[in-house]
C-alpha cells in the first residue's frame, strides 16, 4: 500500500484509525524532505533530489515481540529509483501501530465462607448417644453441576462416631456454584490497550439451623447461596437464588411406650409395645405430617390392632397376605359359560347357557339383556361398551352400547372362542374344526385366516396385534401382525384357556389335565408351571403380574408374581370362566350351576374408621405417613398380619 506524500495525499480506506499514530512519522519525513513551510531547515547531509517522492508502505503484523496482540507495520522512504514502489532498500523508517490487548477476564467470585456452627443446646435426660449429622465442603470443578466451578456440600450421619464425614457416610449432596466471570473488556482503539473487564461478583453461601418441619422432618441445616450484588460480603435476603436443605436423619433411638391394655391414641414418631394378655388397640396419629412414622410390636399374647381415623387407610400391598383375593357370592345362579370385564372392573358381561347378563356397578346388580343360542365365549373392550358374544352353532353378536342392544354380524358356525382389542375394533374369533376369523371394524366384516383346526381358545393384546390361538390336541399358534400370519409354537397339548398381558409379551395357556404354560417373549418360547389339574379359563392383569386360573372340580388358583408361584383361592367348585380388571384387583368368576363370584384383591385397608390392621405376639410393623390420609409399611416382622374384611 503506497501513500504519496507530495500533492494531495488521501488516506486509504481502513487507515483513518491510524491517523494519530502516523502523525509523527509523516511530520518527521516532511521535515526531512523539505515538504514543510518555506523557512524549514533541511538537516540531511545530502539534499534530496528534486522530484523524488517519499513513499509509505503499510503491512499487517501478526502477534510477536513488536506487537503482542498484532497490528500494522509502517515503513517509509524515498522513491530513489522513481519506480513508484517502496523497495526494501529504500526503507529508511519503520514503526509499528499495535492492536490493544484484550481486557482481562473478571475474576471468578470466591465461595462464601462456611457459616459457623451454632452452640449445642443444653443436654437432655441421660440416654444413648445419638448419631451426629456432619457437613463437609469440597471443591467442585467446572462441569455439569457448576458451570464455573464452586463447592460441593456433603452431609450424612457420623456412623462410626469419629467426628469425620467419610465418603461412605454421605447421604446428601448439594452444590454451591461460583458466579459467572466478568465480561471481557472491549478491544482498545488503535495503539491503546483495551480496558480490563469488570471483576465478577462473589458467590456467597450461608448455613443456618433448620427447625423440624415440612422441609426437614427432624431438623437440619438450611443452605442458601447467591451472588453478592451489592458487594458487601453479606448474603442479603434479596440476593438468595438457591436454597437447599441438609436434613438430619431420624433419631437413632425410638421412644417406646409400654401399653398394658385398652386403647391408646398414638403420637407421631413413637413406638408402642403391645404388652397385654388381651388385644391392645392403638389408633393412628390424627394429624401426622408427611414423613412421620409410628411403630408397634406385639409383646403380650393378646396381640394388637391399629385403628384408623376418618379419611385414613393403610397400604397392604407389601405385607404378607396383603394381595390375597377375597371372594363374595353374587346372584343369579346359573350354569355360567363365560365372563368378561372392563378395564376398571365395573362393567362386566356374563354368559349362561342361553342368556347374556350385564352389570355396570362391579357386580352388585346383574340384569339379563339378551337370550339366544347356547353361548360359548364373550369379550369386552376396555371401557365395557363394545361387547362381543359367540354361540356354538350360532351367530357372532356385537353390542356397541354396553349390552343394551345386540346385532348378529357373522354366519352361524361352531364358534368356540372370541377376543377383543382394548378399543373394541380388532376382533378375533375361532370356529371349532373351522378357521380363525378376523375383524378390524368392530365386527362389521370378517375375514378367514389359517386352516381348519380344532380351535378352542384365543386371546389378544391390547392393540390387537399379538394373538394366540389354542387347539384341542395340537400346538399353539401365534400371530404378531394382527392375525394375517400364524406360527405354530409350544408342543402338542389339549389347550383350553389363554390370557395375555396388554403388550402381548407375557402370555398364559392352560391345558386340560395338564399344567399352566407361560411365555415371556410374545409367544416364541413356552415353559410349563404348576402341577397337572383340570385347568379351564385363565385371566391376567394388564402388566401380566396378577393371574387367576379356573379349575374343574377344584379351586381357583392365583399368582401374584407373573406365574412363578400359585396358591388356591376361593371355594371348591366347577369353575368354568374368570375375567380380571386391568389392575388385577377386581375379578369375576363363573361356576357351573352356582352363583357368580366377585373377587377383590386387597390393596389397602378399608378407608376410614371401619378399617384396621392387626397383628399378634412377636408381630412388628412400622408405618410412615405419605400424605392424603395414607400410611405405608416400611418394615415388618410377621407372617400372620390380618386386615379388615371389606
């Protein structure tokens, strides 16, 4: 780049910001060239040849010794060879115009000092020393927890009582993070160093005692943190941006009350020894806070009962017998052939030899809705409004209004079984010594699939895609594409009943005078469970965990562990059919020549003052309040707990 000095020099674009910096260079050159006023003295030993121009050459300069942040190198001299270009040999003056250094980052705010520990309260009555709660701080590097680094706050019980919080004793971890660094200073103008960015504000932390309450059931410490906006090195209330709690654990020693008889109103966080020869009644705390607990241990031979206040109940799922089924007889009496249930267990469909019955109140009241040929199977959508029933040697009938009206939708055949998707649109029906028939429009039209076999049972996943059909004296057949294609599975058996989890992954099949078979891989592989019995129908909860199977000339059998173990439930009878709600807590079972029975699987005690939970000598139980009037077992020692009968 050339800048003629004689005539009317014009600064090239981009050099206006260097004007001041070049002033001295140009002034000295003008003096040396006689380019000043008429009185200027020329000090050069040899006069400058007339007509020789003075030239300037400008080039960028990278970071280096001359300019740490880079800049521009300015070279000047006379155009001695009159070439119009300043050659290296003609350079007589060199100067640098350097960029300003970037402003330094503001320093990271330092972590506030740990608050001092409050003085210990006056000692209480002599007793076993409790376990101390300790707090420890350690540096937290910049990362996912703290973008600018900070402090990690660890807390826990001093289990080994050495006064040091070991890593194995840490139960609570929190983070107090440094403030973000100050903004980088703007780049200085040409020749000047950029201003330093403002220093980051300090991040402060404060510890204070937290009384027992909603934040910490047993008290502890409240940790607040924030940026010191006013720079007074005190974390003011308006500067707090984060609040965390380091809570003390429950007292190591429970306060026990010896109960020698009668009824006792329990207090929160207290244990009771039922120490009497007659039954002791302990009423649950009337106004507990979430996290409060109560314990009871049977010492005397009379045992104990935990009574409830209005609006209270005790979860029984995790207790021995807490998921047992209890059965009640429902009218009418008939020879029941098949039953089906809605997902909530309120709407049910039952088929006798020649009549369909429905209920919408969980079986409290049943009403006959439709009489026809000898029914063989029924099915229901999850809402209980779309129903389907098949008759041996008759039509397929469907209802879209919960059983109020019915329409026949398929030609008479030896229909043996039927199943429905959750929404009632995908239906599958089997004809004995005939084919499998599929409907994708709630039964309006049907299409045949597979070949003629002695089909006797069928089941469907919730979406209607996983289907299993059982034969009398052949294999099981499985479809995973809604019935378009079928694959033989398992071995040749006299299959009788089938059930499926909602997703179709867990499947169950019963064998007449054989075992119960289970698949956990959508029907690809099967293995037998239980002993041989005259198994009939089988049903499953949506998750496949709760299963109930019917037997002829025996009891109903239930499993609460996905078919791993089984136990008898209900009365001895000629059980033919069984159906379950989606959660497995409500069931209906049909018997040949007897009344229907409704099964209820307990999940909690009865709500309110009529509910209770009892134990005997050497039975122990601890409950914790979890809100909404509900107490949950967190530990027990017993095999003989009993619950109120609903």
